[in-house]
């Protein structure tokens, strides 16, 4: 028996899709049906919820975003320039399979999804990002171009003291020497989501870099997803907001989605060290396994992230089709 790939109805089958998302070990809140709808609305795309089944058992999920502009058709996951946390394909219920069966199931699922994309969309350009999906061989076997990317992940294990002791000496000192009388790090609310995104936007604008994540989109994600899926951590000094990090949380992992930029406040505190420490410490207390720092491809930023002694993990960008169409799509997004 092979894997049957079908498209679930994005409205009628929303609850069914979310149940499958909750079963996946390598899914996150951005896979949920309501989150996919918000991402599609924000990017001018149409979401397609592909699910693979072995009999009645779900085997994999692959949200696809269809982009159309004039004669151009694109297939993406995540949506083009959406600033999403990881999407792409994900397998379900394969952890206990022997390698031979896992390989076969993964190949059948991926090839079934690619066949659906070609048959139903016939895209000129395709771009997927496979983050927590290790076996990208089926894409290469089907003539897709696969390019590695990188992220840092901190394992949340041991005691709080053991976690802190794994940091670099300066990071440890910044945390231990900061008087709790001088600052407050806590989870905020929807207004703080906006403060964090606005601070990131200002930082990008000061560096003449594009930033396409809208404040309204981030707040709607916070208000739409289940409680705790997005956690706005803020740092305040004398009651004033000085910095923050938007954390996305799955059953096993916290993701450093947005924030943590260099603050403007002139204070004698390492604000981002304190923010990241509180995010990790609270995740450890809640029984989570990992803190994904979301990215390890920019040397200047890597120096900061590496101070927490993370592991380097690989993800993959998978593309096919006409070179240059991604640039046109990027220009369209900027105009919107």
C-alpha cells in the first residue's frame, strides 16, 4: 500500500488538519489552518493543505501557497516573503519505523505532493524551505535544486545552572551580574507584539534594509493562534519598554521569531542576553526540549547567537523553475 496525497478543504476540514498538525513532532503553530489563512491573506496567495495517507493513517503534511500574477504561477512553502517560522513538508508517525520503511514512506509522500503541484498548479517557479525535515533526497531525485542553510539550536536540558554554565563567560556574567531591581523581563500582550515588530522595523530601516513583516499581521497571528503559541517577551527598565523577542512555541521547541535587535536605550544592561536567558529558562521550566535561534547565516549575528553554545543544524531551500521569478515576486511584495 502506497501513500495517497489529497488536498483537504481549507475551510470544511480545518479541524481535521489541525488534529494532524498536533500529531506531528516537527510542526509548529504556523502550520495550523487559521495561521495558513493569515499568511495567505498577507501575501496575496492561495493556501493548499496537502495531506498524505497510508490507509486511514496520516503520513505527512505539506502546506503549499499558490501565487499568481498575470502569467506567472509560483508554488511556495512558506508563502513568498512571508517572514514565517518554518513550514515546508513534515512527516507524521515515522519515528518508530525502520529506516527502509521510513525512506519509502518519505519518498512516496514527497513525490505524491510534487505530482499534485505539477498537475494542479503547473508552476513556473517553485520554492520550498525544509527545516525540520532531514530527508530531502526525494527532491534531488526529482531534479529540484537543494541548497543548505543553517540555524543554531540550544538544547534545553539539565538544571538552570547547568544551562547557564554552558554560555560564554561574558553571557554568564551579563545574566548573573544584572540586578533584578534594575529591569523586568516578562511576557507581554498584543500591544507588546506591536512594540517588538515596530522596533525591528526601525532597526532595519536604519540599516536601509527591507522589512516586509506587517505589525498588523503579527498581532493577528498572536490573537488568532491558541494561547501560548506566540509569546511576546519584553524587557522594561523603569517601566519603559527597551527591547523584546517574539517567541513561537510548539510542543517541543521555542523559536526566536522576531526581535532581539540592538536596543536604542542607553542602559548598563545586556538587554538581549537577559531576554534570551529568560526565554530559555522558562522553556526549560516548562519541559520544552529546544530553543531554535532561527538562523546562523549572518556572521555578525552569529557571533551573538554562538555565545549560548548552540548546536549547528541544517535546513534546505528547494527550488525549481525559471531563474529570476523570485526577484519579480519580491518586487510585487514590496509594492503591496
